[in-house]
C-alpha cells in the first residue's frame, strides 16, 4: 500500500489527527469514512443540509400537538356533552341547556334518541382509538439518527404506502 502526502494547514492537520484519535481510527480510515459518508448520503460540505432533514422532529411534534388538540376538541364538544345527556337520561331527569361552543347548544332528548347517542359515542370512541393507534404506530417507527456533522434528526421508518394510508385516514377523520 503506497502512501501519499496532502498539504494541509497545520491547525487543520492537528484537528484531523485529534478527530481520528477520538474515533479510535487511523487517519486513512477516518478520511475514507468521511468521504464515503458524503458520497453515500449525496451531501456536500459546501452546502447546508436540507431543512426537512433537520426539522423533521419539529414537524412531528407539531403534528402530534395538532392531533392532541383535535382529540381534546372532540372530547370537549362531543363526548362530554353526549355522556352528560346519557347520564341525565338514565336518571330520568330532563336535560338542561348546556353551552358547548359559542353558538351550539344541547337541547332536550327529543332531538336524538338514546340509541342514536350511544351510536355516536361509540363512533367517536372508535375514532379516538383509531387515531391513538395510528399515532402509537408512528411513534414506534421513529428512530433518532445521530449526525456527526450536524444536529441529530428523526427518521420515520415505514414504507411510503403506509405513510400515504395514514395521511388519507387522517384526512377522512377530520
């Protein structure tokens, strides 16, 4: 194996030697690994990383927060008033008018039968359960990837078809 010399500034050579030593590798192996990394990942040290790689974690957190907000809204505007109506009907009392939103109000039990309310609550519970399962599935398939040359990022390790299915499911639920 022949050796060759590179002309580097003294402080750059010193940094490279320290980096090699820190990673328990000789200088040739370290330089080969660095070059392989850039080539395999189609990266250039002269360009900045694509923002989507860096901000994937923030994007996922925003989506999770949005799902949580939707679930809280469903619970606040649909599940709790429906449950209140069921409890009142079971006790045999009339339903007081309860303020749900700015303009929405729940009136007496004449509008919806007990059976319809049960079906609606069951449907909403199934929707929440399905959304929770989708969220749990996504979280189970997120991997934290360490990045030697920048911030760590999250990788969603599922097939594209599965991601498309989840997107479509979420659109249909809202």
